[in-house]
């Protein structure tokens, strides 16, 4: 359906973006990139298209391209949480842990203190073997928004093997259950 629509209206970037999203839902990343490139030729600075392109490039393992597109999102829409999250996850997967920490701190500031960025900051600190500082940041994050802990564990599943992290989670759950 969308492919036919793109032939009827080849200059409609939104249709091209929807086709790309369809391919992404099918995990056909290269095809998604092809349609996103066409959409971005029409609307180069569209934050939504760049966010989708960053995600597709990340799935293909094209880290520098992903970072480029996700950085464009962050610069054009600094309060866009999804753009920051995509950029930080990409940096983490690329092993740029110092950048993860600095971008998480910046994102926390410009998004009005979203707690999810404390979790990302903690992930970067753990990756750099700065456990003491990472645990302090993590403790603050858990106090601010415990339900977002899943974001950290999705990014760094090995933290479920870290005894101090497990103790911190258990301690929080005990506090929570004693208040009920």
C-alpha cells in the first residue's frame, strides 16, 4: 500500500517515512534506510526522520551515521527525550562511555531533570569502572523514579549480577513495601 502511495506522490516525505517505519517493524533495516534517505532529501532537518534514521543505522551497526543523525535530533529539539535516549544508547553500544556520561548530564539539564538520564549516567559510570559514583547516581535515580530502572537493566543486563546493585534494588523494595 505505502509503496504504491510513494509512486503516486514521490515528494511526500511523510509517506516515505511511513514506508521506512513499516520496514523497521519487519526488521528490514537496509530497506528502511533507503526510504529514510529519500525522505531526508526532501526534509533534511526533520527531527522525526532523523530519529528513525539514527535507530535504523544503529541496528545496522553504522554507529557514526547513527550518532550523526541522533545528534541532529538533539540539536534541533534539545528537549526531545527520545532523541537524547537514542543518542546515549548508541554511544553506549559504541563503547563511548565518557560521552554517555557527559550527554546524560547535558540531557538531564535541558530536559528539565528527567530521571531516566540519571540511569544512563549511572550506566556510563559503571562501564568506566567508577562503581562508587555510579551507585550514588543510581541511588538518586531509584529514589526519583524507580519504575525507570528497567531502562538501565535493558541497556546493561549484567548489572543484575552486581551485588551492590541487587542490594540497592532489594533495599528500595523493602522500603516501598514497609510504607504500604
